[in-house]
């Protein structure tokens, strides 16, 4: 079996503005924001090509996952390459 990437997930600061950019600016097809009835459930999916999906989540919804990943990396003795570089990963410290 050949490895493939099926979903790319991005945490964004403003879900509505990001939706407008990708849908209206780039012309990507979407059903819009879904899952708003769930806590931290709002998400936008864009169907790309060859079964690739771009998923946008509010950055605050991604924070718990980022913390778990960071804790796991630390437990393995691995340094976080994004630490101290002023990138989105620093928002979750």
C-alpha cells in the first residue's frame, strides 16, 4: 500500500474570514462551517483533488491537541522545533 495524505488540518484565528478566503478567494468547494452545535466542534472542510481534504478549525479548538502532542514529544525527550520561533505553536504553551 502506498502512503498517502488524506487530510490537512489548519488551526486558524478567524474561522469565518478563513472560510471566505478559501471559498471566495481561491474558489474551493465547501458546505461552510459545520459542527457549531458542539463545543469546539466548528470546522470547515474543503474538498481538494484526489480525495484530499483541507480542514480548518478555530485555533483555540486545536490547543488541547497541541498540548497533548507537546507533552508526548517532551516525554520522548524530543525538542519542539517550533518553540521560541514566534509561530502558532507558541500560542499553546
